[in-house]
């Protein structure tokens, strides 16, 4: 799994590439925690290039989402598809996670 | 056929030593050491015998990997001396597995069912604020890498049943797939 950060205005987009599984999902969690220490307030997690997620990956997203909600900061998870979408649906968390279809929609939601 | 894990409209993990799902007649068998680093590799060795139609963009692999992970990590505590045994059978219409470890058994099964009932109640009310307390099942033995959500998805996925034996160190599961004709599921045509 590869993690890249880019900036769009005040928003930090984390592009996740590869598989989010039991061996590497903690790295996304650690990255977000470091960004929080650096006072980042708006996060977009882009899963466009993620074709596999397991319960550790979902767990990392839950941890990130609940931490950011508690701090009253902003998060959007975007571009979920294929088996990633199916696993989130099986876990019934589609309504819990702040999800958009695209980066553009995520940026709009940030401004709302 | 109705999902046997359904109790009063809510899915529950059952304990039933005599479930027909534990009948291993005609099933293939593999056993693995409890090596955490090789969980996905072991899973691939099992899944490779499944017909492509039911692999569903790696969802079958993912769901089996969760069960093998539970056996390796929570059952056998990653002790390489302890084995995980897997019996499996696949066809275009089903996936049937029995996964057994050498651990003390899933002691928190009743707590898990209770936790899941509360979670389902939040989902029904679309109460996502309270749901935040029920998205991840934790015990005193959970660590930071445990998502605590694998069994929620498992109960939904294994729609033909998801049942533990009396000792709770073995779990049998069945997934049914719709009959396909001309490359389309019958109910899609």
C-alpha cells in the first residue's frame, strides 16, 4: 500500500494505492494521526486505487472517522468501488462513513 | 431456504455441534501453521480451487481470510506449533468451509451477539451517533490492529449459515450463489 498526500486549497487529499489489509492498514491510521498533530483540519481519503480491503482496513477507517468526528474536524472518504464497497455494505457502514462519489463532490462537501 | 442464523429478525452467531454444516464428507482439506505473516497466502491456497464466478472481485477471498485470521490470531494466538485446519468445497452455486483452530474457543460469543443486537438497533433507527459506540467489538484481548468488525460482515456474507461447534474452536459456514445461465445470474436476466 502506498500513501500520497496532495493539497487542494485547505483540503489534504490522501491517495491510497494498493491493498488495505491486516499487514498495512495501520499506516493510514498513523499518517492521519501525524497530520492531526500538524493541525491539518480537512481530510479527503481517496480510495480510487484500492481494490481490496479487510476488517483491519475498515477498522482503520472507523478509527480515523471517529477521531476526526470527536475533534469536530472534516473528513470525506471518496471513490469507493468494487469489493471495497461491498465489504463496507456488508458491515452496514455506508451511512456511518461520510462518503462521496468523486473528489469534486468531496471538495464541494468540504465547503458546505 | 431461510437463513438459520436469523433470530427474531436479527442475525446471530449460533452454537450447534450437530449442524449439517459440520459434515465434512467429500470436502477438500488443508492445514496450516499459525503464521500471521502467511494468512493471505494460506487463503489463496484454499480459494484457488473456487470457480471464477463465485470469487466476486476477491470478496470470497477476503471473507475466508477473515476467518483464517481469527483462527490464527484469536484462536491459536499466533503460536506456530498450533495448526489451523480448513475443510472446503466450492461449486458455481456454493462455498462451504469449516475452519478449526487449537485454541480455547470463542468465549465472548454471547457478548458479541448482545453487542450486535445493540448495533442493529442503531442501524434500524439510523442513529449514527450511538452507532459510533457499536462499530467495533473490542475485548480485553483486542489490539490496535483488530478492526473488530469482521464478524458483522461474515454473518451477512455467509447467508447459508455461520455456526460454531460446542467447544467454539471451529466454525462452519455456507454461502449460496444464484444459479447462472449464459453468464448472467438467473435473477438478473
